[in-house]
């Protein structure tokens, strides 16, 4: 870790200068004499910050360019960066908040309104994209030489609306009023080719003649450190046609045809494809991936040479990290650049590529592993396909040499799947080309080498490792929860702001009831703010003394929002049947809060959204409950909504089928904000329980090995349901239309699916889940014990900082390889 700051944090004169810049910018936006709209104030604040950030960027680059042999520059390639808003982070990092507040007060504008006016940059789906954004924050804080690389999607993924409970997708036009943070880099652009053909030159080299050529333009988003002047960069590429209009066609009056090339380029940048339901969609997705990889690696090679380093050192001086397989074309593209553009021989190019590349796997679900039909490569990326064939040939020869006579093994590990219509297996390419492959939590990394990558793990035992995920405590605690942060400062000092492991000092104070009460009042204030928002946006009144039970994440069957809903319906029925509560102790009031987007082509997930809405409509209007149970679905889940909901949560739902959630990071954010967790023994929740103490986490359900055994020996969900009258009553109510009286059959198929298949074992885990929820109720009725448990949870969360995660990557995955022996490479041509 580099501790020498590139420049000091904003001192008083720097703050004065920033305020002066802000005033000048605001004067321009208010020249018409009107009260400045929040959006104009945002623009002015961003302009002021951006100037200083750009200076820090230049200082950082100059310093990183001179790094010694002990440090590599890391290039983090990701199709998704779920950045969220930037202003609050920028003014915190630049220590600008007090001065800016004072300045805004003079204009009668509140900082909160300005922060809310910023669009949420939602260029990702969920956890994988948010992880990339947290890493950028830690790259800056740790002072690592890095570049994040992504695509500049015009419309993100989609904005979620609800109409009668049904999800509707709208374009998320987040750039509509400009993007105040982007720094355009006019000097930086690369040509990326597609299609065409490959020719052999007289000397044996290969020459690719692409049919389509797009220009990649660079836009930088600068991410500041908080403790010093280092910054990280997210460079996002935008596609432009080389010839924006066909002038001759335009003059003939064929206006649409004249713009066709630019339209094709624009399409590439429109949206992050949330699903691959059409062939056109799949082709576009592959094109997006190739575009990201090619522009980024051309940029890398150009920078490496500009730093005055020889090509032979490229792999030692640079790491290329693949966030899942979406950028797994990188090894093929780097080979192409080294062979075709820079004239290296195959062996040297391959050695450099192997040194540079590392890959993080994010899912074990076979259906989520990317493969592309060979014909798509032939059509879009013919030269890359040749290179992949040659990589595969060399790899399979090695396999045959090391394990003679096992052709079944050769077929299983081949980069080309010959059995499903010839497809390129991107995970295989990533594994074969990588120096290191990691999973994102201990259980996931273990299952990864036991299941999907078992063959490769036998062939390359040293290649596989684990790095457990983390989240940035700056956004996910300091900024989203200033009340709790101030309480922590006063309880244990502010060292935790620099080193989250200092939270462990809370363990000795967890039994202090006065501290527990202060904690509870911070929580109450967050719940009041969220309740006001729910009232304002949905017109639903919720009781701020009730337990806020929260599940927010992508809607997916494996995450089991449906299990949550089964519990809600069961509780509803039990409350009606027994108004006095279990053993006459009354019902612990609960507000169940859900949020999440369903992929647009994922019908089962969309049904779950609708069911949540339908159940909520019935329950929320039932006077017999006297407000002791509410179900709320907040639309358009994203980073900003998460920042508002998480500080208000009492209970965090992490209830995936054991063995399916790679890590989860939402689980970490909740525990850092004073929620207790109800969860399965899955992903990083396991390690959280180990750091916190298992007694302070509500663990339930089958474990991963039991899930595998049950599935192997034959799981009969109908039989399981038949043993549990309470569960049958829940399923019958949903299946018979109790929550959809206008269309009684609406959820018949959903319930039949559970009774007949239930692939995620909801029915098997139902009884234990309900029983564990009763333990939650009981603890909540004892505030002293509850608050003590919350404090012990906080005390165990220091490990889950992204700073620790990124430091582990730096030490175990990105550390420079030993010097290559100098060698003459007789084979110059591939
Ligand atoms: C943290 C986060 C996620 C990941 O949540 P999981 O519960 O780990 O799936 C997804 N989306 C957003 C907006 C997040 O902030």
C-alpha cells in the first residue's frame, strides 16, 4: 500500500479556492436572475470539484507512470460499474461540506435537495457492478496505480416502474441534462474493428480487414481518495462511427440511410443488456464486450509504451483483471495486438498475456456461464477466433501430454464446446489464460474448484484462490449513515474511518445499555426518514416502532424473495387466526420492505414482483391487523435507494438457497448499518457469522452439502408440503387467488411450480425460516438484548471493508511476477 499522498487534503486556502470556483460557476448558471434550480447548483458544485480532481488526476498519473518494478498498474475491466451519485462522496473527500452548506444557505438552497437532484449512474445490474464501484473507491484510498474500464451506456439498464404491481421498464435517461462529472479526453481514441476477413501475408503474418470500424472515445470519471490526494479513474468508452454520415446518401435525400452507420454505433452504447432473449440482442452484447476489451487494451499498450517501457515488460508492469467472463476476450485481443500490431512471436506474446491476466468468477450456475456460438465469432471477430483456436490447440496438447488417453477430459476442458452446436466457452478461455482465478467468498471458491472448474483445478492446482468481497465503508457507512458514524466516533474514536477493523473496539462496549439506547435513537431517526418517504411515494403509513424487515436485491428465484412472501402470508394468516399472538404475548409489529428489479425477460421474477404487490394490497388494507403487519415494495431499486433504506433496516434478509449466492455484498452493508441478519449458511454471510459470532446471527435452513444430498437422493416438494398444514394453507391461499380476486388463477402456475419442482428448495426451508422469524420477534421485544446484539454485529464487520479486499488482491493476485529470463524468440510470426 502506498501511503505517500500525491497532494495534501484540502486545506483552508484550497477550500476558499473551491468556493470561489463554485461561485463563479453558479453565477454563470444564474445569470438570468432566477433562484437557481437544484440541478444548476449541482452542475456548479461538480464543476468546482472537477477542476481540483483533474489536477489530482494529473499528479497521480505522473507519479504512477514512474512506478518501480515492484508495482504494477491494474486494469480492471468490467461491463458494469454501478456508481450511484458522486457529489456527496466528492465533497466528503475534498472536505467541502461545511463551506458548501454555508454558501448554499445564502442562496436559500439545501444541500439535501442538491444531492437528490443528481442522477444515479446505474450502469450495472447488481452486486457485480457495485463491487467494481466499491473497488474504485478502494483503489484510490490505497493509492494503487489503476484504471477501471467500462462502457458509457446512454440509458444504463432500465428504470423500473410499477403499473398495478406489474413491472414496466423505461429507459433510464440519466444523461438527459448532461453528465457533470465526465472529463472528456479528446486526444484519446482508438479504432475497433468488426467482421470482414483475415488474409495471410507473404511472410506468413495474418492481416485482419474488418468490414466495420468504430471509434472509441474516452470519458473519465475521477474517484478521489479521502485520506490523501491520490485518485482512481473510471475510463468509459463511447462508440462513434468513423464516418458519422454518408454524405452522398444524404444529398440524395436518403436521410435514414445516411445515418445508418452512426445509428449502429449509438446502439452499441444504448443499454447494458439485462438479458439475452433475442439473437440480435446476443450479437450486440458480444459486440459491446469486444468493444470494451479492444479499446481498453489498446489504451493500455499505448500508455505502457508512452511510459518508456519495452513491450517485453508489458506483463510484468501491468495486470489485466476480468470482472467475470464478460471481458474474457481480453487474452485473445492482447495476443492480436502483440502479434499483428507489434510483431511479437507467439510464445513471447503468450507469456506476456499469461502474466497479465487474472479472472474473478461470480457464479456457479451453469446456465449463467457465458458461451458464444462459433458462427458469431466468425461473423464479428474472425481473427480472435483464429487466436482462440490456437490457444486451445496448445492447451489441449498440454492436457493430452499430461493426462494421456483421456479424451473425455479433453472434451470437457476444451475452450470450444463441440456438443452444443460449437460454442466458445468464455470461462474456459479466462481460466486457461489467467495467472490467477478467484472466487468471491470462501464457500464459493471451494465449490468453484469442486464443481464447475474441477477439471481445471486438477490441471492447475496453484491457479485458484479466494478473495472474500467487501464494500467501501465510506459510501456505505460514513456517507449513508452520518448519525451512526457520529455515534461510533464518540464511542470508540474515529480510527474506524481509516481502518474499519477498529470497529472491534465495540465488542467490549456491547453490553452498555446507554450506548444501546443511543444506537436505538439513531436507528429510529433513519426509520422515520424512510417511513416519510414511503408515505410520500406510496401513500402507505408504516409504524416506525415496528421491526423493519428488509430484502432489497435483484429479483431472482435463487435469492428467494418468494420464501419471504410465503412467510408474510403465513404471518398474516396466523395473526387473523390468533389475534392475541403466540402464547398470548401479542404480535411483534413488522414492516416488510422489498425492492429489486427483475430482468426484463425473466417472467418468473416479474411474477414475484406482482405477487408482492398483490399481497401488500390485501394486507395493508386489512383493519383487523391494526397496522401490525405491512408489506411495501419500493420501485426502481438502485444505489441511491439502497443508501436510503439500509440505515433504516432492523433485519436483513439474506435467504438464498445455500450454495447459490457467490458472496453477496448487501449482507455486509446491512450489518455495518446496525441491522441483524436472518440468513442461510451461504456466500459471505457464513464468514460474517464467523467474525460476528454465530450466536448473534439468525441462521436457518439446509446447508450447501445437505442441499446437494437432498437433490441427489430425490426431493419431493409435494410430500414436504403435505407434512405441513400451515404451509399448505399459505400455498392454497396464493394459488386460489386470495390475493388476486379479480383473476383467481394468476398464481396457480407459480404454486404448482413449487409443489412439482421447487428447484430452490423453498418448501424444504420454510418451517425453519418461520421458526427463526419467531426468534427474531422474541429478541426484538427485548430492546436491551437486541441493541447489544447489534453492537456485537458491528464489532465483527471490520473485515468486510473493500480496502481489505483490494489489499488482498494486490498482495496475492496482482503482485508482480518474477523477471522473465531473456530469450531469443525465433518464431516471430503466428
Ligand atoms: C449492494 C448492492 C447490490 C448487491 O446486493 P446483494 O444483496 O448482495 O445481491 C445490488 N444492487 C445495489 C444497488 C447494491 O447497492
